[in-house]
């Protein structure tokens, strides 16, 4: 029997399938009894899962990033689909179809990477073009950049998601830039390319998605500045000229301010035109992707409305 993917599940359905496990935690309830909480994923998305009356032996039977065979049922709780697990075991190798867990194929990533390189090499500014060339020539960096997700839950939360997010944004940048000639297009392109670059080190994505230790303690904004600083040293050797300090400062400002508000995690609010445009375009792309995913994953197939989403404070209409 063919598997049912997460985005095809409705409420009160029996489940007996293989998933990718991540974010597992063993917790006590109010009575001191242990329960297992984790995230299950396939190529269509991810879902929270709970197993009541768990034990240390169950918790240690598999690791984050393992494929697991799950038996249980689906239910809607607080407007979100979740899986109640009755049994969970490490999956037998013969039961795993790798294609069920690939969000972007190698060919799709390669096409996106080619589009990214072509756009960055089309810039006119010598210093910005040289900086991007140093990134593009760094095979280890590009492998990570093409493999990293843009997040672990809300948008582009799959391997290759960061690359897809950046290329989407660059397309939008090129579409809107003719209407705003006062914006430095090359600078905006570089800021778009590098705004989330720290996520290649903040997140773990070899199998399941999660946070690295440095990602938990430092975060991708600071990590992005560190990556940029290292490459700024390389670009001076590559181009034979010192990279302009003012230009480097503007790129750093775009990285640290792109969340837009202090309460959203940015240590600075946007103070340049390019930083302002980047913030709004980035926010738009992330929100559109998140809305689309929530609509596609909604378990209420017979309703014109999704369930209520507390983090958005609303239901969504399925237009």
C-alpha cells in the first residue's frame, strides 16, 4: 500500500508509516509520568507527535535524524494536526524510500544554484561582484548554502530551502527594482544573497532539522557577520584591492537589521533604503510561503477555512 504523506492526513486517521524523526524530548507530565514529544517529517512537511506513557528505553531506541516506523493516529489539537504515537521503532532499511523525504531534488538544487551564480555575476559593482565570486568559488561554502534550510518550522523548512528562498527573493528584487531607481540594486542583491547566510552554521540539516550548539547560543545574525568577515579577507587577495569599509558596513547592516524590529530579534532596525527593502521583501516571501504551506497542510479538507493558527492569530481562507 502506498504511503500517505503528512499533508494528506486528516483527523482521526490510522497511521503506520516511516517518518524522519527530530526534536525528540522526554518529559514528565504533572503526575510525573513520562511522555515523548518529537517532530515527524516527510517530503510534504512535518508534524508534532506525542507518545504517552513513554520510557527511557523508548527515548533511546532512535536518534534525531533517524528514520522511524510509527504506528498511531492523527488528531487536531489547538487547531494543529498532531500524531498520537502508539508504537515507534527505528525503521528497517528495506522499508525506507529515500524519495519520500526529498523536498528538492539534486537537479532542482543545481538549477537554483546556476541561477544564483548567473545573477550574482551580472552585477556591475567591481567590489560587490568580487565578493560574491569569492563565495561562489568556495565549494565547501556553496555545498552548505545549497543544502541548508531557511528555517526549521515556518518557512522553507527543508534541505535546500535557504537556496530556494534566496533565489525567489532575487527574482522579486529584479521585478521591483525598476520602480525604485534610488535603491542601489547591486547592494540589495548582495544583501539578499547574504541576509540569512548564518543559517548554514546555525542549523543542522544532515538528516533531521535542528539547531547547532553555536546556533542556539549565538544565532544566525552574528554567525552571518562572522562568515562575511572571513570572506572580506579573501576578497582583498582575490581582487588585489581593499574592500571599501563603508560598503562592508552597509552589507553587515542589512544582515543584522533584516528582521525589521528589535522585538523580532534584530539588534538594529533598517536604516538604509536597501536594508528597508530587504526586510519587507524577505518578510513577504517568508509569509507567503508559510501561508501557502498552512493551507496545503490543513486537515479540514471539507472546509473553506483552515483551523485557527495561534502564532498568526487567525484562520486562513482557502481561496
